[in-house]
C-alpha cells in the first residue's frame, strides 16, 4: 500500500510538472536555450578533444612502440618542461650531442637499427624557382627505423655516400611536386646554398604528423648537411628501433648511462639530453589532453551555469505566480514533499530536454567540424561517444537539480493560508 501511494504521488507530481511546462511554453523555450547552448558547447569541446587526441596518438604510434629517441635538452630543466622547450625555441644551442655518441648508443644489445638526425632551413632553388625549405640531415639507417618513410622512385643514399659527403638529396612527395610537377626529378640537380645536389630518390606520400608535413621535407646525408651547409658537428636527435619492446626500460637505462659517461655527467640535473620512448610520449600526450580537456570543459561549463541561473530565476517567478495553486494543493492534503517534487521535476525536465537538444546540436557541430577538417585535407574524426553523451546528460541533470532545488524548496515551505491569500513568503 505504501509503495502504491508513493508511486501515485510521484506520478501526480510528474504530470503537474509536464502540464505547467506546456501551459507556459514560451517561458519553457526561453529557459531551454541556455541549457541547449551549454550542453552543445560541452559536447563539441569533448568531441573535438577526443578527435584530436586520437589523431595525435595514431600519428605517434605510427613510429612504432619499440622506438626510443635521444634528443638534446637544456641542462637543469625537465625534458617536457616549458623551460626546456622555451630555451630550445628561444635559440639555446646544445652542441654536445655528437654522431659518435649516437653510434656508441647504437651498439648496445637489443638495438636493431638506428639513425641520427639534425634539421635546418635553407633556400633551395631549381632553375628559376626558389623555396625556403626545411632540410633534415639523416644517416642511412633512417629507412630501417622509420617504417613510414618509403622510397617511391630512385633509391636511398648509401653509408659510403654519406661518409664521402656526397651531395645527393631525397625529396618528399610535396617537395617534388612543387619543384618538378609531373616532370621527372631523378637525376636532376637542385642548388642549396650555391652548391649542386643530385636528386637520388623520391619518397611516397606520407602526410602530416600533427601539423608537421613530412611530404614537404628535403633529406640530405647527415654529415653533408652538417659540414657543407650548416657548418656544425652536432646532432639534434637520434632514434633507435629495438628488437623487442619489452626491453625498452632496460635500453633506456643503458642509453642514459652511456650518454652521461660520454658527457662526463654525474648529476642527472646536468643532463644535456633526454631519452624518451614512444610509450612515454603517449603517456605525456594523455596528460596534456586531459589538462586541455579539463580547461576547455570548465570554460564551456560557464554557459551551462548561466543557463542554470536562468532556470532558477524562471522557477522563482513560477513559484510567485502559482502561490494560490500551491495553497489549494496543500489545503487538499498535499505535503511539502509533493510540492518540492513538482517544482524540482519541472527544473529537471527542462534541463534534460535541453540536454537532449544540446547533444543533438553538439553532434551536428562535431560533424560540421569534421567536414571542415576534411576540406582542408586533415584526416580528423570527431566522435560523439557514450562517455560524451553521459557527461552531457550528467551536466544538464546536475544543473537542473542544483538550480531548481532552492526555488522548489521555497515553494514547499509556503503555508496554505498565506498561499491562498496570494502572499509571498
């Protein structure tokens, strides 16, 4: 009997809530707008974040989970710190990482293949064409380590050619199209810093990793770039492909020990290098995107809070307008809890309806963002996952309860006599 009575009272509260929302349809629609916009913003932000994260993770994983990188680092800074990144971007030169270091590290047990690399920019010309190009100097092991780097035409330079400082070049697919179009490029000569370089090979189209376009790169033998173009003798990075990724932790320890011994480093804070595995890079990406998603979600939630305040104000107005109705219901036996549930349900229904419409609008926004990305050649997909839908509904329901509870409680506390007289408490 108790259960039947409870469900009957609950059904009456729900029916009255729906009735009052239908009667005041104009006010209901206006109240919905803030919630719809807020939930749509949350949905789009989470979808964009999930899409970007999946894209970056996929690109990083394409290098292989059994790859370890050694790169230069500003001493006294963390390898992922803003101080290190700012120092390198700001022009701090780390000149202690030499090819001999990379070669020594490459001799440890479990290393299948490796390559050293450094990058620079130079004006490259062919006939009347000139282009500011990003040039990567690499050792001949690059193709063995970087499985995404494949020769479409011609060949890769040999170790002998690299050691003899031969002036040969490998062109990315976009670089080849910009300079030669449909014309044959193999065997042709391009000029870099006034010196002639023979085109030895053309790479298959690869695409971008993040916003870095591999197809627009020009590859030279490392020592040729160092000695004949840049006038340096140091590396920026070296990458090592391991035979078994289970041995990554051991390999990182050995690599670190070798580098510290060769650079006479006793205090780890003085490291002028950083050893990072792809797995560790993925963990960093996870942390970065979590922080970014949290920040963007907090910003997007502001519109939900604004919508919640609007609903609270509307509910206060509704309480003031319906004091006589509240008094009549109480005089007929309605309890405080019945009045509380009626007004609280109105608030929750408003926000849930806004949540549904907001998720639909967010889905359309994510689809639109995907079409825009595809138009610009970016293979991005922005999914609306169950988790995103749950968060959207959770936020909307939470706003409904949080901002509807106070007006509902006020309505439930009105005395029958005062309410029938139309007095405001």
